[in-house]
C-alpha cells in the first residue's frame, strides 16, 4: 500500500480548481488515503460528483487534473 506522502506527491493541484474543471481527488479517512473512482468538481465551496452532482461526504485532501488512461494498461 502506498504511503500517504507518496500519494500526496501524485496530486499536484494547488488552491481550488475552477467549477468548470473535472478533477481527480484524493481522500482520507481512518483507514488511510484513497482516490475516488470518478471525476469531481469543486462548486460553491463544496466537492461534488461530476456525473451525479451529489455532494461528497468525504475528506478531500488533494486534487489533480485527470490523467490520461493508457490503452492496455492494467
């Protein structure tokens, strides 16, 4: 399992993304850090699921622009 510092280093977003930006988020709870499997947006001071518009009920600790997925990558 990746360490918290290693995961944080992979998320390079600074400040708050604009509401138009779809981003990947890193979250943290009592079990550790994890990346949500869907894109999110930061709208009116709240993180939201980009697809459903629902508010996230998680502790977002970092964000980054979406990474391109490679064909055939596991």
